[in-house]
C-alpha cells in the first residue's frame, strides 16, 4: 500500500456548517472542500432561478433537448480517464474498474435518449370515441426536480433520473454525496459545455437541515433519493409534512440484502465465480450486492470450495495501483460495522473460511477490510439479516426450492434476487414468488436500462430506468376536445 490510512485525520477534518470536507478512504486525509449555502434565502434564490429555467426549457422541442443531452454525454465520456481517477481517490474503488462507470453512464443515457420520443409522446385515446371528440393523454414535466445521489456509484446513480428529467422538460438540482462531490460538478460542466441553458441544472452541497428545507420547498414537486433506509424515511416524512405545496412525489432507492439461490442442477464453478463478483465488486458496497447465498445440499460443498478459491485470488491494496482488485471500504465507520457483523456471526457459531492473514493489507483500525466467506450461518446473525455493505458473504445449505424461497423472502429488503439453474421451467415456477423488484437467472448485481429499477419493502419505492422511468418525472395530463 502506498499510503496507510491515518485514522486521526478523519477526526480533524469533520465538516462544519460552512464547509463540507471529503475524506479519502485511501489516506484518511481531507482532499476536497466545498462551501455550503449560507442561508435559506440563498437556497430560495437558487430555486427561483431553477423554476424560471424550467418554464423556458419546457417550451424547447424534444429534438433540441435530445441534441444537447447527446452532446453533453459525449463531452463527459471524453473525460473518462480523469473522472475515473477522481472516483478512485474519493471513494476507493480500484482504478482498473472506475473508468467503466463513465462508460455505463453513457450507455444508460443514450438508451434513455433513444426511448424519450416514444415515452413522452402524446397518446391518443380513440376506442369508442364519439364523432368529433378528441382525447389525448400527455406527459407534462413536473418542474424542478431534486436528485440526491450516493457515493458508491456516483455517475451511474445520477444518470437514472437526470436524463429523463431533462428530456421531459424539467430543471434539475443535483445533490451529490459529500464523499464524491465532484461527480455532479463534472456532469454540470459537460452539460454547460454542450449548451444547456443557465440555471437549468445546478449543483448543491448541503447540510442535513438544508436538505430538509429543499425537500419541503414549494417549488420542488419531485425528489429522487438514493441512500439509507433511515434517510429515505426522513425524506419521505419531510416531504409529507410540507405545508401549502400539494403532495410531492418521492422516489426512493434504499439498498438491499440481496440473496442468491444455487439449485442442485447448477454448475458450482460458474455460479461461484459470478456470485463472488456480485458480492465483492466495489468491496461489496452496492445496493444490489449479493450478501446471502442459499445452496442446495447436493452441491453445497463443491460450491463453497469454488467460492473460497475465487475470493483468495483477490488483491487487496491501494486502489490507485492497477494490480489491485479490492480497495478499501469508504470509511472507518463502515469498516468497523463490517468487522462487527463478522465477529458477531463467529461468536454465534459461524465459521470464517478466509484467514485474515491471507490479506496482509487488512488491518484493524483502517478502511482495508479482508474479504470474508462465512458458513454455518443463520438468520439470527446480522450478517444474514442486516445490510453489511462490505466484502462479506454468508452461505447456507438448503434441502429444497421451498426452503430456499422462504429464506430469500425472510428479509426486510427486496431489491434483487438471483436463481442459478440450468432449468428455465424451475426458474419460471419460482420467479413470481420471489419478493424483489428484479429477479435474475444466472446473473446478479446488474442494471439493464431497458428494465425498471425498483424495489419492494425497505428497498424503497418508485421506478427509474426503462420507459417507465419517465413517469416519475412527468405527470399525466388529460386533454379532452369537443369542437363546436
């Protein structure tokens, strides 16, 4: 490791009410400072400008909006190497992977651009229409949209609501995570370079009370939030309690405790390779990371053996080095939580299969956490019931599809689930019973822009991506014409 994490640095770099500081998980040093709004009056001024920009932008043709978005996305993509370095420095993902996030931003954005015309087109209602009447359903922009991103995939998360919002005729306020503040700033730079009108997109760094003020503000009808369940509830409650502003629409993506079920007919080696990647990529810091695995008893031993082989091949270290495949977790607090989940499971009888000594960089009191595989686990353990958000996976043996299904659904979360099998009929028989927004067969930890990204239970509500993602940032407007 080229620089050890200094635990004391985080304590000396805490943000105050005037400045927001970003602490690098690689070194523990403050690497970025951003000023915070000085008052609610300043926020009011920003919102007034955003609302005025929306009123003009909604009159611009969809073709012109699309052209600006395409140009902005191309401008951002050209900066991928630079942006990749920033992602690594700010949140710790290995440099060998970060550039692909910008490529994913481009892919999703262009897919949404290509679907915008159909998603936003007027829909004629002709069935049984009396002679002379004209009936149309129109998708109207909602106005100012507040998009609150997360640090773990700072570009990929923002693209989901940003592109539909602008294409639909809205203005946007981008509120990035304090951990990755430059992501929204770089997006804004590219859109301004592409000719986006002034004030149509703005970046805000906020304190929690300032965030509450905006969520409750009468000029903001829609909030998209990605983050923790606790903060998601805070957003929901703040929006519901706002007075004199009507009922706000809130989209919430709040994480998961995603499960994989490996059936007896699955290939243990194939399943292990892919499930481990789904569990460990980004140091397990993904809302749809695999955290629980249920394996049929007939292939359980073979699967566990393959998992251990794959995990031991990871290289934990400084994420700025090309050889590193597993970087630090985002903070000391996160590292402590992950280690506590492992320790609690072991104290209750779980067996840890990866010796921590195998990963020399993993040290107590740092953000470098060794990947771990736990067996002999059960749902009384936090590692199988609470979101760990780290490079840890628990594996349980099951005897049947019915037992696996019961365990998959025994969770307060419901983002994604995956079933690993060669039998499509068996998958079809299970898929409707899995209580998640997405069910995969033989893959995991993946977002397809053609499919709605949505969750149930504590994983949130609302939809992003797919053609249905445009519904969140528009409202249906009925037009009924009766000529005289």
